[in-house]
């Protein structure tokens, strides 16, 4: 449904946008904790706002994902890449770079069918 991290703002796509959650769907909650050396309390919450009418636009999540990361020991500025191919016009509503505190920089770049590239 959504990816988030401590301190993130709730996802609000605005009027006319909604995510479809089928009847009977099971929502799984996956937590990633950072050890702090002391007992902590999980205060995670989930809030859903239901659409009052069918939305004009359905919201989807797409993730460029690299599951074969190999960072050499001691590397200072190692580069990894991932790609997600989209075969239709879309509107990007948000980005969520996610590197578990190990990354230094993140860049989203679009490559269009005509070969043109654009940093988003």
C-alpha cells in the first residue's frame, strides 16, 4: 500500500486519486528497526481514508529495485543502479529513496523511448 520511514509525512495524493485495495486483501506490515542499545517502544500506526466516490486516477507503487548489491569493503563512492520499465504515460506523485543509512546520494532519471534522458 505504501512505504514509509520514521519521520515521513503520510501519503496524501489529493482529490481524485486513490489506491485500490480489493475486498479481502491482507495488508502485511514489515518493520525495519535500527538498534539503539536500549529498550524502545514501537508506536507505529496505520490510518486509511476511504474514497467517497470512484477516483479519477488510480495510484500504484513502482520500485526500481536492485537485489544484487555488491559494495566492496572500504569503498568510498561506490555506485549501484536499478531500473523500472514503464510502458505508458504516468504521473509521478512521490519518490522515496531507501538505502538504510548507507547511501550518500540518490538520483532518479527517466529515459524516454526516443532516447532522451531527464533527471527527475
